[in-house]
C-alpha cells in the first residue's frame, strides 16, 4: 500500500477488473502471490489453477476477458465522460471501503468522494407512501448533520434518499450497478446530475459501458455498505436486494438498522425480519447517528445533544406568517396520510376554486407543500 | 339528339356545378359515361336503364354518350342517376321543348331505384350551398323527398320529388312539385345530460367552464370511475349555441359523410368520441376517396379522446395539424382537399397503465418505468397544444351523499357566454376568436402581467420549472379566468389559479420518481 501504481500496472488492473465475474478477493489473493497485475497476466490459466486454486474454466475465462480488454480505450472513455479512476492504492480511495475483505480494485468516479462520515440508506424499489415519507425525512435529517448518504440510485427508496439529500443541499454518493456511461434507471438522469452538482459522486466498479445486469447488483451492494458506517434498510420484501446489502454490511462488520413497518404490508417483511434478527430499530436520524462509532462522531464534531432535524424554526416561521385560509388548508393537507387532491380540498374547505387555488399556490411556492400525481402533501424538504 | 341538365358534384365539403350532357346517336346500341366518373357512377347505367323502363318509358336502343363536365374533375356519388335519366329522356324527346326554361335554371340530384323512385343521397347541403355562392344562373334544385329538410336548410328554392315520373310530369307542366319545408324540430334539440347530474368534481367543472369560455384544450388525468367521460359528455351543454352559419358548416360536413340520418340541420355542437383503435385516416380524414375524419366531424364541437395514451402514437401526432391550423388538408396526387376542423380537444387518460396511481383506496400495481412509458406516449408537442391539465379522483360515497345538487349547465353556460362576449369585443376585427388562439402580439396587449403578480410568476417558474410555452398557456388561461370574472385587468389571483391547471408540467419528474 501507499505505493503509486505504474501506468503499465494501472492498465493491467483495468484488464483484470474487466472480468467482474470473479470476486475481487480472488484477485487480491493472486496479487499477493504474484506481486502485480502485470505478472498475473503473464501467467497461463493452468498456473492460476494450480497455484491459486481457481477452477480451470474460470481461469481461462479470466484470461480471455482480460487479454481482449482494451484498457487504452477504457481510459479514453473515462476521460471523455469527465470521470476519473481511483485505484485501491490511491490516496483518495475511501478508507472505509479499503477495510472490507473484497474491496474493488478500482472505482470509476464521477464527481467527488469527500472523506467524510457516510451511512447507507437502501430499500424497496416499489416502496409505499409511508416508506418514501420516512426515507425523505431520515435522509434530510442525516444530510443536515453533514453526514454523507450512500445509496444505489435505484428506483424507489434509493432515489427518494438521494433526492431528499440533494434538495437539502447535502452530500450523497450513488453506487451504480452499471457502467458510468450507462445510466440506469434512465429517469434518474436529472437526479444524477444534481448529485454531482451538490458535491456528491456517482461511483461504479464496472467498466464504463457495462449494462445493468441483475447479477451486478449484489456486487454493487457490498460497495454501498462498504462505504458506510451503518446501513439503514427502509422497506423491502423477503427477496429484496436491500437484504443483500444488509447481509454484506453484516459480513463487513458494520452496523445495520431497519425502519419498522406495518406488519400487514409486504414491504415491511425485510426490515421487520432484520429487527427480529437483531438489527437496530431506526425511528429518527438520532438512532442512526447514535449507531456511529466514536471515531466517526469525533470526525463530525457532532455532539449527540446537538443533532439537527428538519422541523426547525424556519418552517414554523413560515407557517406563522400564513393567513387564516392558507393555514387552514395547510393543516388539512398535513393531516392527510397520502396527500389530498385539489378536488377533495375544495370540498373539505368549502371554498371556491379560485380561493383554494390561491392558497395552494402560496403554500407550494413557500415550500410547505408539494404536489405529485395531482395530490398535495406536506413537503419534507425546506430550503 | 342532345340534352343538357345541371347537377352538382362535391369536392371536400364544397359543391360545384356539373353539367350532365347526353347525346343519343344512331349506331350500335351502347351506353357510356365520360368525364372522370368513379365506379359508382359507371354502375349507374343499369339503374338508369331500369328506372326509365319501369317509369313507363322506352329506353332508346341507340348509341348513348353521357358527359359530365367539367371533365377534368373527378366525380363520385350516386346522385348523378337522376340527371342522367332525365338527360336520356329529354334527348329522345320525352320532355317537351317548353320545359327548357325550367331545365336551364334547375339542378337535379338523386339516386334512382330500379322502379324509378328516388332515393336520398349524401352531401345535399354542401352541394346546394354551391348554388348559393356561385354566380350561376342555376337557382333552383330538385331533390329526393327524403332529403327535403336538409335542402330547406339552405334557404334556396328547393323542390322535392318522389320519382322520375313526377319530375317528367313537372317539367312537362302536367304536375306541380312540393316545396321543401323546414322542420320545426330543429329548435327543440337538446343535449343529453346536464352538469347538475355531476355531483362533486368542483375543480374539474370549474376547469371545464374556463375551457369552454376560452376554447382551451383540456387533458384530464384520473383513475377509472373518476368521471372523466361523464364530464366530457356534458361539456357541449355549456358551450354557446351554434350560429346559423356554424350550423350550416357542421351540417355540410355531416352531409358529406352521409351521417345525417333525419335530414335535419345539425343545431347542436358535435361531440365525437372515437375509440382508441381508430386509424389515422379515420381520425383526421383521408382515404382514396377522401372523407372527413373525426377531427372534422367534431368541427365547432368537442373531440373527446378517451384513453388518450392508448391511441397510436401516429394518430396522436396527426392531430398536431388541426390543432394548429384548425383545418386539415388531405393531399392526393390529383387533388388536395381542405376540411375544416376547429374542435376543442378533451383528452382523458388514466394516471398509469393499471389506472389506480392516485386512487384514494386502491393500490397501483405499476412500476415507475411502466408509468413513465405510459405517459411518454404523449409527446411534448401535443402536450404543448393543450392549455389545461386537470387531475380527477373518484369520490367516496359518504362525500358524495352529503353533497348538494350541483349547478345546472344553463347557469354555467350563461357565464361562459358572458366571457365569450367580452372576448368578441376584444378581438373585434381580428382573426382571433377566443383567448386560446391569441397571437404573441395580442397576448402582450391583453395579458399584461400586474405588478403584484410579477414576482409570483418568477417564483412559480423557478419552483415548478415551467417552460416559456407553459407560461404562455398560463397567461391565456388567466385571461379567460379574468373574463369570466368580468375583470378588465389580469390579477394575481387569476394567475395563481391558472397555475393549478398545469399539473403535468408541475409534476415533471417528481411524480414519476418513486
């Protein structure tokens, strides 16, 4: 460690990394045996079988892939898309990730990984409204305390977490299950741009043009948990990928927390199971912060007594300023579970359409409520 | 022997005068029609021969040539049967010389049955209108009895007849024909359904009132059972009544399409709701023998496209032309035909493929990708032409039961007409007829943003990411809201309300993300 890699070695590493079928702990083992990636590539598959214990099939595939790989082109792609490569040996390789037993050989990074305290928030791709709400709240509060939120940019909870952090001007890292040039899911393009704008980063272990295949995601999940001190699971069924992330966090010796859900919802199966098995129960950002090890808390200069949460004065001030009707309508909206439609609002408030429209407009532009799918609900983000 | 009778042809929804010339010469017996007739006209040969025989005349066994002039325009339709039969009869001397005066200023249309009686034809009104417009000497017309009410609507000297025999007798001065009488029932026509039958949906109803007042296109998003169709079907009842000229224009289109069943003037605003499997040609018009499509049949009325995102993409895109230019040009190699199509588009769609995305009680089972794909079928350019977006939701029973009876269409219509009168005054002398058609120049003049709202618009644009085009729509809709209120100037409140009718813009990517 701490030795800078030669250019040739870098290229060889890229070659080795192109065979991402193999778990990296195997590659680390060979690196230990042979000293460098360039040396490994000089061997024959047979030697890896005899000396390394790899199956012949895998070994020949490894050589096949590695020797056909064009690292120069790969480097050009990285440069062209404004990304960069961080090798394990580089100084800015995240320390926490270094400590896991199968750290990636290298990371493709777009944006910046700031050496800070990070926690992971992962969860269902099809969450319930409850899950999204809780996720947005937790992520916002975590971000307000200058803790980085790591997630996977997947649909659902992942996106909600990133979005909430970005809108609170916090720092967030997105670890992808595809190459950086293949943004998946596509509808998150804007979000991914915002992540970079707000000082976060998109991270991937896979070569630039790798497609998002199902088998990539468990591999990606170990990086999510590996970057983080704690992993929080919000919603997910028994078969959920979030449980894989939780499992790898466990293997890495990291803290696991789960947000409990109603017992009759399929989406609560995963987190409730984790809690049953001993995961921490997470209700507020405080729970997450308290799960951090002392060195992380020291790093943050965070005094557990001074944890910030989003429901601060700013919002109360804004609410105080509202006129009577606006306030009534605001309270009506806050009371509803899943948001309320304009129509129902008019019906409840017993006011004319123009009056309610004006009130909703005021509340929306003040950032107190927001609308999606035609429903107005309390805004969890304030800025 | 030669004879010449006047008849009429159709091009698009406009008629033109055709002279039907018949020549009978000695030679091998034959019957040929020249002058670009279509197959329907060529087939008329057998009908003409049988009808003439069965009316008690001998059919001349000679060489007969029928010419339809002007010969370079394509002609179609079975209504040439009558003038052809009369031409044959006149050429072989069955019609007296004294009838020449009558023949010279009368046009004849009608399809023949084999027994010599007359059958109704389509396109009567637009053809007759040609007699009204052109400087032709032909001022009278004889139509089949079944078409008499439609003919009467044109306010021209129209006579009706039941058979060829009647007409021959009339020409020979032996009998008189009845004048076509206008039906009294026209005034009694009523729309089906009334807004008072729709309880709740105050927001949507208000939106539709604004849409009617400013002729704004609307898209409604809501789960099944939220009342999208119910509201749309009642929408024509709050539109102002058609003027006589507008009635005529609508009737012309329906007449050409052969859709006038009771031969009456169409006095109600059309409501067309084609199924989503409709072909492009059926939607906007066309075909090898061009016919008006649904977009033209909805002229001056409502084109309601339910399940908007289920329509084929090309069908939706083909609506761009009529939405922009208010007419449709069907171009063929030999001719190009223009059909008017100034309709108000009401599109309705579910919020997602399963339909229950924003449903108060039911769970949606779609993935965000499915929802995204579903919505992306409606392209930006089409959405840009739709001024108002509204979200609907089904109402719960207890809410429904507690609601008082709603306002009647009549009262809403009253406000709509007031707002339209204001617009008429404003746009006096300009091509623009409603707020939604305002040009940029007119918008600058009539949609001055009040100082108090300047900041509001800025906030809204930053907050919701509205495009400049959305902003235009918001201002146009605000103008209509102000007109409904009778307010000369735009006020802050008008703009604030108008913003609420752009949910699809506002939703942006937020709605689709989770």
